[in-house]
C-alpha cells in the first residue's frame, strides 16, 4: 500500500505543469438563456393539461367551453388583482424578488393635474405612458404659449399619431384573452378590406402643421410616416395621393412605406397583371434609390400574389421570388412558406398535382436542424404556416402520411407556439382528425387521438360525429363504452339541444350492436349507460312539472336562500326534451339486461306525453318490450303494447299477435281482447295469424 502511494506521488510530482492559465472567452447570453435552455428540453405532453389549466384534478377543464370559461375567468381575476394593486398602491411596495420585477409593482396613476404646465418634458412623459391624445393637447398648448419644442419631440409625437391612428394604443391583451381574441374582438373575419383611418384626425391636423415648416430631411420622415399610417389603416386613395405628391416633390420613399405599399397592391390595382407590374415598378424604384429589401418586403409581395388566387403565373413568380431572397441573403421565414402554400393551392380543388407541400416540409426540416432545432419568430405571418400546411395537406392533398409528418414537426421543440390562437388550433386538429377518420386505420388513429384529447385539443361536435362514424365503420366494440366516458368528459352529454345529435348517434350505435351476440357484461354496460342518461335527464311529464312548481310556490318561505335561487332559475334553464327515437333507443338498451321497470317507465312516459313528443316508438323497441313482458307473464301490459303497435300500423303486428298467442297463460278475457285487436287491424298480415 505504501509502495502504491509512493509511486502515485512520484508520478504527479514529475508531471509538467502549465505556468499560465488562459480564461475562456466570455459568451454574451440573454437574461433568459437558462430558461430557454430548460424550455428546449421540454416538449408538449398530451398526457397533462396545459399550465394555464392546472388545478385540482376535479376542476381541470376538458371541453372547449370549460377551457374558454376558465381562461377568461383567470384573465378577469388578473385584471381585478391589478386594479387592487393600483388602487391601494401604498400596500404593495415590499419587494422580495431579486432582480426586481417592475410589472409586480403598482402602475403609475396618471393625474392630469400634474400636467398643467406644458413643456417638452411633459410631452415625453405622456408619450412614454401611451397618453397620445393628451400629449397632442399639451403640444397645442405649447404652441399657444409659444414654448419651444425640439423637432425630434414633434416628429416622435407625429409618428405615434400615425401608428395608432390618432388615438391612444389599446392595452395589451393578457395571454388568456389573446388566445381567444378572435371570439372576443375580431368582427371583420371575412377578409374584406375595411377603412379604419380617422378622417381629419389628429394625425392629419399635425401633418398639415408640420408640412409648412419642415426641412427636406424632415419632410422625408413626415411624408413616409403619414403614408405608412394611411396604408396601414386602409385609406388607399389618400395614401396614393400622398405618395404621388412625394414623387413630384422628389421626397424619397423609405423601406417601411414600400413594404406597406407592396402589401396593399391588391387594393390599388384590379387585374393580376397590373398588380404584378406595379410590384415590379416599386422594386425598380427601390433599386434606383439603393434601398435593400428585407424579409417583410418579400413576404408582402408573396401576400399580394396569394391574393391573386387564379393567376397562372403566380406559382412561377413565387419560386422566382424565393430564389431572389436567397441571392439577397435573406432566409425565408415560416410566413414566406405559408404564403407559398396558398399560392400553389389557391382553393380546395387546385394544386393536388404540384406536390410542392412535401418539398416545403423537406426544406423546413433541414432549416430546422441547421438553426439548432428551433425556429425564430421573424414575421407576423409566421403564425399561419402550420394552419395552412395542415389545411392543404388534408383538404387538397388528402395525404395522411404528409399530415402526420406535419403534426410531428409541430410537436418538435417549441414549434407549437406558431399556432397563435384557439381558433387556428381547433381548425388544425379538426382537419387532421377528420382526414384520419376517413382513410386511416384504428391502430394508427386512436393512439394519436388519445395523445391529444382532451388536454391539447377539445374536439367540436362535427369531429365527434366523425369519430362515432369511424368507430361504427370499423366496429371497434371495445371502444364503445370508453367512448361514453369521452363524451361525458368533453361535455357533449348535457341539456344543450345542439348536442342531442351526439347522444342520438351514440345510442343508435349501441342499439345496432345489440342485434349481435353480446356477453352478459356488455349488455350490463349498455344498460348502465341508458340508466345514466335517465339519471342525468329525469323523466318528468308536464302535469308533474306543474305540480312541482305549485309545491315550490307553497314551500318558498320555508326554503333557504340558495334553494329559492335555484327555484327561481328553474323556468329559465333549458329543458331536455325526449322524443320517440331517443326513448326507443333507451328501451332497446335496457331490455337485454331485463330491466323491466325502467323500460316500462319509458313506455308510460311516451303514452302520457305522446301529444307533445315528436316521432313514435319504433317497432324494434316495442317488440323487445313485448318479449320481456311475455317472458315475465305481464299479460295486461303485453296487450297494451300490442294495441300501441296496432295503432301505429306497424307490420310487426302479426309477429306480436303470434308471440302472445303462443303464451299458455292467457285467459278467456285476454284472448277476446287479442281477437278484438286483430279484428280492428287494417293490416292483411295480421288477419292471417290464427289465434287460439
């Protein structure tokens, strides 16, 4: 042992040691670099709810309605908390965070009394606090009082007036509200142009004032800001007049104005050839003025070509633009590819033979690896890529392998953030699953469905109907009962009349299965489902409901406040309405489990409400009920059922007469009643039955 220690000491002492140390070069990293690294290690997990919806397991939302309600409720709670912090600001200045987080402190409360004395400092403060209209008032007071204001301050105010259309900017939406912004705020969803520029607003007034004293350099900024604002808010006629005035006065047009101009080309020119010629003219002007295009320039041109939906030269011009982008050293963003997809697939019928979409995915996968397995958000149009790609892969190409490939690409890293709102997410998954239900097999579809529903995606009624049809077509019996749990979880079994189609189709699926040979366990499960329906929507005739209302009126003084509130709201709650089809399906599910009492109660409910219920009981349910009554030797009730069959004129009357006729427990009076039913029947087949 001592020898080993000696040799180790000798070997380390004889080793050559460096006489100097070189420190590694410092790498500049962002303040959120650690969080970004951790985020790159996490992928979207369909087995757990989104962070927004994490709560007590019983309260985690599963349906789209519940998710929307919870998200907007949390947003409302945040607003209420912010109001309290701002209202009682003196109680919220204890800072425990290191480094300090400014957004956790009370916001500055704007007080107009502090800005009685107009000066340039006041203007800058108001602009920083987004009080643009108030800043303009102070600016006018400065002019009246002949207070000097720097030109940089004037033009900064004018830029803000053009950007925000002579108004204060809207408050930024909370993330929960931003996810549902289409439902909350977007009213013009048809894609039509709507002019929103304010005529004779503050921006136009200040433009006319500054134009009188502006130098040549200042006029460049003045006119470009004004033209960009006009184009942004779709006042095309006035924008073109302003640009023409700039050209006559030799005022150069900057890149931002050109980008707005190129994006608005479809509103400036009517024919497709005229639009493309206008684009070429703008690009030629940019070249003459040594203005280098950027990503937004090319995306604006692609957007215009996209709006030329049936332009024959569109695809070739789009590919030429991509080559031009690469020559300029500009890498196409996801928004560029999104526009390219819509150019090659302009509608639901065209573009199938191009096969451009798989090539785009190939290119993006390579680009994704070169960028370190991530995509940067470079352009506002990037949010359209995955939605457009899935839509065209499922509607135009109808290629399940391509659709799955796009979905796998979406699930990589943080790519799911490029689906920006709830509407696009709903449409993305709806297109994916509706294609899979039509052409794929259960072994591939159901695992994908279970990985996405309900934590990532809560399906709509149409998608659930396609799922039921898919399960029915492939006859996946082991999924029938599981499907009932999914329908309950997704909120499709409720009082809403729109969801009745789901319940009817599902029960019809179970009833059709009962025609086959089922195990006792399966029959019990189907009967339990029927009992759950009756438990959720109790049978209640109009007379009993009226009696219940009268009883509630008499006992209203003795009940608690909560019970009184429920009683008052009962008349306004949507009532679940049964019909003959639904009652027939429930009877057909209860009969195989020998549940006579529940089946007979459904039959009695129909008889007592037949004047208000639509659709009669069908032949299958009545014959099943008759068989069970005969089996249990309920002769009087069996005769009542046969009378109902005769009243409806069903062809199964002959089978019903024969079934009961072969029963040996009929007395003389029962057989006489049976003959009377046969005599009164208008069906020839019923008279052919020989009664004992």
